[in-house]
C-alpha cells in the first residue's frame, strides 16, 4: 500500500459528531480520511434539496409521501434532523473557535409558543419585557413568574428553595416553591425547559433551563439560533470543509465492502475505489438511537404562532394530551422555517414535526393530528412522514461514535460537540500526541468574534 492510502485515523460517517471530530483531529496535525457511503455530507443529519429528500424517503421503510416535486426544488434545504442552537453553549463556541462560523449564516428563532387544548396557540413569555406586556396574567402571577425566572437564571448553589427538592418532579417544585398556577407551570415545563413530562427531576431541569435563559440577549432577544441551508447538515459540511483545509481526505459515495483488522491496523476496501486504505484508529458512526417520528411539510401560508404578525422562524410545543386524536403521553415539537434561513424559496415555509416513537407506531398516525392542528384549513403543498434512525457501520475494535440520545430540541447540537470532544481525547490519548487543547488558537487574521 502507498503512503497516500495510510492514515492515522479513518472516520466513518459525516454526521455532526464525526465531522466535528474530523476537524479537530485534522487541526491537531493528524492525517485523517473521512468516509461516507452517501454522495452528500451530513449522513442522517444531511440537508437535502426537495428532489433529494423525495428520493431519500422512497428508500426508507414505514414512510409516506404526499405530493410531488415543486417548482424551485433546488431552493429547498430540508434537514433530516432539524435542530436549533442555544446562543451560549459548546456548539457556538466550537463554531467560533474552529473558524467554521465563516462558512455559514444563522438566524434567530423569533418565538417559542405553546399549544393549549382550549385556547389553541398561546404566547410563552420568556423575558421580563414579555411578562409585563402579557395580558394573560395578573400582577401577582407576573411577580411570581419573574421571581422564578430570576431564581432559575442565577446561581443554583445553596439556594434554600432547592433543599430536599433536587430530585423532586419539576412541576411539583414549581407549584410548591413558587405558587405558580397550572397554566404557567405547563408553559415553563414544556416551552421554556423543553421537558418531556412535568415529573423530570428538578435540579437537572433547572440547569438546562438556566443555559437557555442565559443564552437570551447574546445575539438578540431569542436564546436560540437556526443555521442557514438546513442547519445541522450545513454545519456538518462546514466542519468537513475545515478538516479538508487542514489536510483531511474525503471519500463520499463509496460504501465499505470489507474491513479487516490486525493487531494495530485496519484495512478498508471501498466499492469502486482503486486501492484499500488503512489506519491505526477507526472511528465508526453510531448505529442507532431511540427512533423519532418526523413529519416535513411545505406550505405557502405564513404562521404567527399566537403573535400579531407572520414569522419566519418559530417553535411550537404541544404538551401531552392537548390535541384531539393525538398522543396522551408524548410531547410533539414543531419547528417553522422560512426563507430567511435560506432553506425555502420566497413565500414558502417548511414545517418540521417530531416526537419520540419507541414502538412500531406509524409516524403518520402519530403526527398527522398535530399537522392538522397547526394548518387548520391550509392544505400543504407537500408532506412526508418517516421514522428517523441512525444506521452506521461498526467494525469490531473501532472507536464508536456515541449515539446521541433523544434530547430536547435545543440540546442535540451541543451534545454532538461534547461527544466529539470525548472521541478526540480518546484518539489523542491512544496515539500519545502532545496536544492540550480541543481547538488550537487561530491566526490573528482568522479570528472570529461573531457568527452573523
């Protein structure tokens, strides 16, 4: 085998975890080969055009598609794993520290709203200004809510309200310690803390909520951002580009035909590739996580999500049991994406719905009631229902990229960075490299201070 086919590390899959890992290892001076059997970046988190997405759906089991391709199909960037990004957290830090932020753009999520069984879509106040503008609460209720938000955004260390309540159900904590009425408890639990149930333990939930609250104000009023051109897939491609600039070799659209492993070397044969490639360490993408039922719909009518004017981006949370015909034990989350994210043509919006799907329940049966609740009389131009699962190759003895568990919508992207850093240090330790930082300092002229 030639020197050109020998690498320190080969990474299988270009999902977000693997792409961040490839960029960090390449910047640390390792020779990296990064593979993906698909002809595009992002693996099962890719951003696809409408036609690519339709082709992808036709290859997936338990998937239903309504409608055909639309005009300007290439102007859609449909994410297989839609996500939002807290304005303060590991991903934002890595985007800036690695220089990847220069390869993409971002837009603030304008609103987070809640669906109420009686009232329909209602606003969720997330700031002092929102609370005092609200006409839904009495003055006493506003003061109690403000007291809680100030408590949650401050230091939790030694707070008397938490004594003996650290593992208590979060909903009970809000009722007992802050005397909040049920409508406010539901809003905090599901639309501010993004809980699956109101019985999640209090202390971990408060820590997560504090990160969201502290994110508000960094780039604007909203704590959350969404990436241009499909977010996760485009961000993964940005990290791949950074890895390539640092010397990584990319091979897409070539499935692995065989892997052999001796004591210190992996040898990989790829379909329709001239010679085997080899390495000392093989990093494999995770094979599965808890499945998610997903729906993607294209509409030509804007959403206001309980506000006075149409939105370009927004989140709507459906607590359990709030929609006729819907599930009584699952949270369903909707993400609205418009042309301001460069993901749709002018005058079109993407609507993403998702919920945990631990059984063989049809994704359409689970999610269609929520689609109808959002659209009312509007007929989507296109819709698809599918189950999202990872499907990776895991050769024996390889370093397995951790499968990200089912997390609240704003947490998956940050978790990808945390998992990538774990892999990075495992590889660095195995190879005994003299590296002491995850991202090396950029040259002065390359430094990034912002992401807009």
